[in-house]
C-alpha cells in the first residue's frame, strides 16, 4: 500500500495545467523509481496469472501507452502493481507534437481530451531508456511484461506510413514482450485511415512479414497487437476482424496466437460530455465516457474473432467493476490510463482484485 494516498496529492496536481502536471508526475517517478521513495506511490502486485499471446501475464491489469511516451519510468511504473506496462507511442524521429495547450480535464465526467500528436524524443532516446531500466537489465525474470507502442511521424506521408512502422518494429523488436501498432490516434492527420480495408491489409501484411523475418533472426516470435479506435461502425469492425483472422492464422488456417488487438483508443465523439467546459476542444476523449463504446467494440470483435484470439480492453476504467465489465465484454486483459490520473495507483490493485475475485474459479 502506498504511504502517500493519491487523494492528498490530486488537488495539487489538478490545480496545475494538465500537461504541466503530467510532466511533473513523470519527472518525479523517473527520479524516485530507484529509491525507497517508490513506497510513496507503490502498490503490491496482485498474483493472477493468465496465458495470452504466448506470454504469461502476472495479472490482467496493465498501463496503456501514452503516459510514458519516452520509456523513462518503466521501473517506477512496475512498482504500481501492473501486470504489464506499455510505453510509447514512439516514432522514428523525434517530434514536438501539436501546439500547446493540448490537454484538457473534464472532471465532472472523469475524462480527458488530448491532442498531443505523438510527441516524443524519437527511437534512439526511447531505446536507450528501455535498455537502461533495471527491469530489462536484471538477470532474473521480473514479474511484469513490457509492451512497446509504435507509430508514424506526422511529417511522413500516409502513403509511406508502413516505412515508419517497419523502422520502429525493427528497432523495438528485441526489447519488447509485445509490440503495439498504433493506427488509431485521432491526433495525427489521416492516421485512422489505416484502419480501412485495403490500407489495413497492406500495413498488417508488411508488419507480419517483417515480424517473421525478425522471429527467425532473434529466434523468438514476439506478439504484435493492433490498436484500433472506438469510432468504428459494424462494417468496419467486421473488416478489421476478418483481416486480423487472416494474418493471425498459421499455414493450416489455425490461430497462431501471436497477433492480437487492443480496443480501444480515444474517441472523437462528444455526446457524453456535451456542454461541459472544454468539451469542444479538438482531440481524443478518454476516461469514463468511453467505457460503453469501447466495451461494444470489444463485444463485436470477440463475436467476429471467436474464442482464443487475444484482446486487450482499454477505455473508461475507473473502478474494479469497470475492469470486470471489459472481461465480460470479451477482453482477456485490460489497460488503464485516464483512470490512473483520477484515482491513482490504488485503481490498479482494485481492478486486479476485482477481476481475480470474479474469475478465480473459472
């Protein structure tokens, strides 16, 4: 249990500009992560292992990408009790992202809007940070998995997006327990067009071909997850499911269990927050208003993909019951981000315990 309850620090952080508060928090975790001060925010890890995508997840609750874009805080985040942590999104070249202000709180709705735009320090810095973590340098296997999330530079034409993803895949592959291909951020122009039929087929085909080459080189088939948006209609979800099934099968047409999907990213919809302060700001909405939309996408994906296809559910988890609802919808494991900002690390343990209690005997 953390020695400094988040309820005591949240008012101070919420008095600041959201991005300034984010940078202060990340900076503090980076400084404290190798010291006894991790006890200020640390939570014990719930033991509830599950096998998924050829990996053993220590429990079913992970951190979604976006909080630690440059992989500065992996060791510190591990202390919060996550079963897995995903860092990034990283792009081949460093980029500043969109102009500030670009993060907005909607506290009445337990939500955020961001239009950060894949701001990050680039692959070289990202990989150096990953390799310097004690988590990765330790000779013994540590009880947490690491996901590395990759994207395209804003300056790269959408027609050349595959080049950026392959560059990133080549670089992160040896260091990741799994790799996430992010094609669903609303804050990089035209990125979501990669979810369409032909574009998705082309991108996923290239990624999976390169993954097979890397698997032979490193003698390890690292799972790949595709991160999609909640703003998809039934036909689009059906196309995505069929494409995933095609590339997620072995030569005999059976699931190879090393391709999965993360559902979902932020939404462009403002129906749930209409008339609230900042609701009209451009960007992706996350937090409680996304819960039902993301759960519906998960249900449709599970129906289209069938049993056994790996699904990570994310979007709107602010309680243990919210986390359970994602598993009920069809997810195998879940991720949180905005809920961490509103509830603190106690949400990690609460979610993991709720899922374990519900599914311990199933």
